[in-house]
């Protein structure tokens, strides 16, 4: 069977949960499947770990130069069973690549099956189409999202596009990011033969909002990179990485976008309260991740509470460096307001770092008893969790031990095996 995969997200430079999900599934499918043929569709030439799927490497390779696509758009890549190829689908715009160019490809060169790792389907697709819907926070908590405009620069052209979008959708949607998420999710749920989601929580949320048959949705948990995220004993190498990003020990670690959805402003307030009420605690707070909607509030809280000396913001960090930072952290804190899964919990557990996280049902599903939970809407609750996870050695040891066992249930290999089974059963 010829299986097409939308690899555009996996090919991005700054990856977060959805992008890493796409990236690691592609690499593991290449290792596991010697029966099917694959074609990776991308909006720009593949690079780094997607160029050579035969190796164990999963990191950027600065010296690696990809073969330029030929006139038909095909780009040579390596795979363990020589059953993977890539095709660059050029598109003159920086929007609607899936609806435009990928749809055209499905019309003229349709594979037998199509897998889209993030819920936006092309308008034309094979009968055997499967997609992953990670969460529907944009439906449940729309206030956590900024409806960014989609379209060309210039008011006239953008308004023209919005006009046609409204006609196409019967006046229900506009050309912005939030409306696109809502429309594309409904479209995928209606037309995909199978839907994958990443937790039972997300499955229940989808069933509450949309009219979808329960048996159409399959829960397959996310994984983490077991060879990368681990306990590291080299203190010299850890210090090198900390110095690289200007991180001082001791510190509490947060990994994720700096935004409203992740509840970063509340974390900063709770951290300030904890430091004021516990003068003997000298820990700093390290925030790793790109800025997103609500970042202005993050900066405001830091200035308002005079936290500049105590908060270290590194921006986005290369994945090969993250395990060293996890290993150096006193604890990992995850105050998010909404998640479909929560991959950073797995990363922290595998690095044997105690975790405090929001008492969301999905994080309880993932973390079980290996996490100290708090109320994300109560800064006093976050403050208490921060204090306890720093000062209570027995609690820390217990969380580390439980995390060490809990994380054994998850891997990208397992995720890919279960995904391959669903694709083969389409």
C-alpha cells in the first residue's frame, strides 16, 4: 500500500508537541514497516533528521545537506527499507497549503492511504484517510487563543480572502486561525475514516462537542525519546549546557510556550509569593519556550513583581540540550490550563525530576501518582506545591521513584506501532 503522510509540521525548525509527534512517528514508521511504501508531502525541502531515516540520530545535523528536489518535486531521502520518498509541493502563498496544494496533489497523484498527523485535511483525499486530533481547547477555552488573521499582507487582499472564506463556509467562519481550527476539525471528523487522539480525555471532549461515533476514534498515547531523555551523570556536561543558556542553579524548570493557555503568568505570581514567604528558598525559575498569545502579560508580571533577577527565559532550546537542563532542575512545574496530553511530563519523569502539575484530568491520566497536583486557578495552591516539592525530600524521592516506573508505559515506538496498525486496518 502506498501511504502518504503530511510531513510539513515534522519539518519545522521550532517544534512543539504536535511537530515532535509528527517527526518521531515518521522516523519510527520507517524503522518498523518494511511492507508498505511511503511518500512524505512537505511544503519545503526536508532537512535534518528527516533526510536520513536509517540512523539512530534524531537531532539536527549541521553538516548534512539535503538533495535538491527534481523537477517533479521529488527529494531523495534514506530509509531502512528503501520504502520512503519525499515530495516537495511548492505553493506560492504562506497560507492554506493543505487546502490548496495538498488537495491538488490528492486529485492528480492520490496515494492509497493518507495520514495527517494534525487534524487539517485537504479538500480532496483518499477513501483511506486517517488523522490525529490532539485536543479541542479552541472549542472549550477559546479565550486562551488569539484569532490571528490568515491571508496575504494588505487589508484589501485579506478582506477579499475573508469574503470568499465566508461564502465557502456559508457565513459561519472567517479567515483567522481560530475559525480555521474549528472548521478543519469538523471537516476531519466528518470525512476521515479514522480519527486518532492522544488521550481518553481528548476523546471524551471530542464526543461531547461533536456528533461523532465513538468507535471512529482511537486513543493512542504520545511517547518520548527514550534514548535522549534519561538520567545523566556527567556534571561537567550539564554545567556546559547551563552556561550556554545562562542558567544558574538551583532552579525550578518549566518547558512550554509562554502564553495564557500554559498559565505562565499565574506561575510567576505563585513563584514570587513562594520566594517572599520562604526567604531560605533561593531557587530561580527557568522558563523554556517560545513566546505566544499572552506573552505581554508574562513580561508585565515579571516587571510588576521585580522578578528580572530571579526568572531566566531562554527562548526555544534545541532538543539535544533539554535533557541536561531537566537533569539539573530541582523540580519540574507544569501549570497549564488545558492539554491534550502533556509530553513534558514524560520527559521530566524519564530524567528523574519530581513534577508538580495542574490537577487536570488529562495530566492525571498521563502522570498518575507520579505527580504532585495543584489547582491551576489558585496561585496559593501553586505556591504550596512549589514549596513542598523543593523542601520535602521524602515527597521528592517518592515522586521520582513513581515517575521512573510510570514512564515505562510510553514510547514513540509503541505510538508508531499502534498507529501503523490503524493505518493497515483502514
